[in-house]
C-alpha cells in the first residue's frame, strides 16, 4: 500500500520536526536535509544503517523533498542577507 504524505505542521517550519514525526524518522530527515545538494535516501540509509525501503517510505510520508527544498531556500536567503550585510560594511 503506498504511503500517504502527512500534512506539515502549521506551527513549525518545514525543516523542523513535525507533529507526530517519530524521533527515528526525524533523525533520518535531519540527516537527509543536512547532506545538502548531494542528498539522497540511499546515503541516509547507509549512514543510519537502515533499509533504503524504509527511507523511501519515510521520505514520502514526511515530505522530505519538499522540506529539504524549503531548508535550501531558507539557507540561500540567509546567505544572501549576510552577503548584503558584508557589502554594506
């Protein structure tokens, strides 16, 4: 049976632990998020010693791609803001 994505919590940023997300699922997402542009479910599975199948299920259930894209956008905006501050100085 295919996984159905859980709705993201409205009171948290997408890259933060979501309501009802287990500690293990959260740790896996955080590892995925923090891999940056080279991220993959397979790398997370190897890093955590979990099955690729489990990482795939969690990725769908907890919207890893969408959440990682939100994180990347947030990081990019913060980086651009810092560069502008540096230029002003």
